[in-house]
C-alpha cells in the first residue's frame, strides 16, 4: 500500500504543478512583456546616474487588480531600488520581497528562482524633475513557477531528510547506550512484567520476557510524557527487536503493525509543542488544550488499536468473523468500557475543569521543570540501577551506542523517499486542490475550511503542520474556536508517514501490510475527536 501512496504523492504533485503552469502560461497570469503603470515617490530627484536610488512605487488597487486579475483592496505601496541604464534609456528595477509585498509578486519572485528578489525595467513617462512621476514597469519573464517550486522542494526535502537522520545519530547513541545498561541490569524486564496484561493484549505474538516488550514500553512512556527525543530511539530499538521474531524478512509482522498504530495515534498527556506555540501566539490560556488533546488522542489510539486488531484478524487465512469475535469478545469489552469511562469523564467537564482551574504560569513552570528534570532523572536512574546490579556500565553503554549509529544511517533512504514525495505533493499545489475537493463533505460535519490545511498536513509533516498552525493562530487568534481546534489537532495526532518511514526503514521493511491504513484511520479518528470535543466545549 505504501508503494501506491508514494507513487500517488509524486504523480499528483507533479501533474498538478504542470497543469497549473500550463494554464498560467496560456492566460499570461504574470503579464510577461506587458507594462504596469505606477507612480514613483522619492525623497530626492530621480537622476540619470549609475548609483542606486531608493524609490516608493504606488499603484491604486483598481489598476493593480485589472492588470493581474487579483483582489487587492488597498493601494499597493512598495519600496524599490532603481539604477539608470544609458544604453536603453531606462532604469533597472530591484524589489526586495517583504511582508507587504502582494501575493502575486511573491509568486513571481519564486518563479524567478530568487524567492526574495524581483527585478525588471522601469521607464519614466512624465517629464520634469518634480515628484511624483509616472512610469511603466515590465518585470522579468516568469514561467513554470510551480515546477520550479517542485525542484526547490525536492532538493530541500532531500537535504532535510539527511539532516534529520544525521541529527538522530547522537540521540540514538545516547539512549540506546542507556537502554543497554537498563537491559543488562534487568530493569527493563521488571518494567515489562508490571504492564504484562496490556502488552499481552496488544502484542500476543511477542513473548512476555522478550526485550522488545521493554523497548516498546519505554517508547510509549516517553511519547505519553512528551519526551520525543527519547521516544524515537526506544521505538527504533523496539522495531529492531521485533524484527528478530520476524520469519518473513521485509514484511511487517502483526506486532510491528500494532506498534506503529499505537505510535501514530500520538497519545500524549502533555502536548508541550502545541502549548508552546499557543503561548508564543499570545494565548491567555495556552494549557486549555490539554483535556481536548487527550480526548482526541484517546479516540485516535482506540481506533488505531481496534483497526490493527481487525486488520490482523482478516489478514489471517480461513478465519471467520464469528470465530474471531468469540475469541476477542472479552478483550473488546474491556477496552470499550475503559474508553467509555474516559469519554464520560471528559464530556462531563471534569477533565477540562481540572486543567482549567490550574494557573497558566504555574502550569508552564511545572512543564518547564518536568521537561528539564525528566531526561537527567531517567539517565541517573538507569545508570544507578546498573551500578547496584554490578553491570559494567561504560562497556554496556558503548555497545548500545554503536547500534544507535548504525540504525540512524540505515533510515536515510527511507526518509529521503518519503519526505521528497511529501514535498512534491505540497509544492505542486495538490494539497490545495484536495482540500477544495473534500471541503463540501467536511462542511457537513462542521469542520471549518480554515482548519483543513492543518488536518491534511499533520499526518504528512510535523514541521509543516507546525508552520500551518502558527499561521492560523496569527490570523484567527490562539483563543478563537479555530485556534483551539488546530491546537487540539496538533496535540491529538502524529506524523504518520514520517513515523512509518523511519521505523520501518530501520529494519528494511518494504511490505507494510495494513500499518498505514491503521495509522491513517487513527489520524482521522483523532481529528474527528478533536473537532467533536472542541465544538462540544467551546463551540
């Protein structure tokens, strides 16, 4: 399935970009070769010399909209630099792109290859030295802007993928070294025994005393506590250990698919990243999303686990639904009861009221202290326990750290493949068309169109989703309904494609079976859960 998704991302991105460029060329969207009338203002008289002169360009909205077929409501005023060209008796024009630049000029700058610059020629029309003066501007020819964006995105995302993998080397070496100490000291086995009922339900094919159980527990615990730097190394180690039980190399096992489903659900007690972005955006109550994010993530986790269990059952040969239901009825009943209790607890307002009663400054201080002390405390605990159990801690750490380096390098091809496809899909404009296509259906369930970019970006890219969230908060406000909704989506879901690329890439899994389907279903459940709880509490 991942092969088809990857191919679809590439094809849709490139096809959309090429179609858009052809339409733009046929309609001459950027008015290549045509002159735009402007009025020039300057503090000094415009002279015919070779020195750069600073000027202000002014264009009435009516003329600007007629020329570019846009909808600008205010007069366009933009600073520029001009330099006299005696051979052509005109001026070379240079515009530096900034926050006040019209959107179409920003597109033209990207299409020119230099995103921050836009150049052209300026010819004076009115005579005399008095200002303001009338002039005409002809910008440089712009073509195939979307295809150029795809080219840039391809190179940037490929570099980003390698940087991510190389950045993981140190973290991987550290945590797998610490993990090795805890493993040899028996601490991991002790933790695994404590949560055996849960792991037995989730991973029945993995022996309860296998090292993979301990790594899975450490990964899930780190994720729930918001310790992303620690979660990834534990998760990669867990996948490597699960692969030891794999009898069909290159194909994901049921345990691997379940592990990915739980990971992509993103169940986190404290969505620290979303809280930090809300605080930076000026929210009066950044922590208000803790309860809503937990509810959304709980929905995602429930659907992810149940989806994985159902896919696992129907992937077995000669298995009838009635027989499966009889064998799993107790587990499903227990799981459903727990989910309903949590649902009623949150809907009753207790969860939101509890966190709403906490002072924002006090809670921010708690998060900062917790984030500062958690990792050193874990390191100290594991090393101290190793010393008590007379483990050769230094040798064990070095042995585990070597594995971290190898795993980090091994995932580079998988990261490059996935992130480049996502970059092409996004840069080509396919995401905007997908949002426009699906928005009539989401309108029926009350999903605001402004929140759709966040819902689509979150499973694809963590950094992209963070950028989308920051932009939405700046436009609509952090404490608005849409602001709370996108913040909750950020805290309720995970970057499914990234997680699958990294975790499966670590053990060279090419056949992912139903892992992606279960992960995407978990994402959908998390987004719908976020919409429901935010609309229930704040709508």
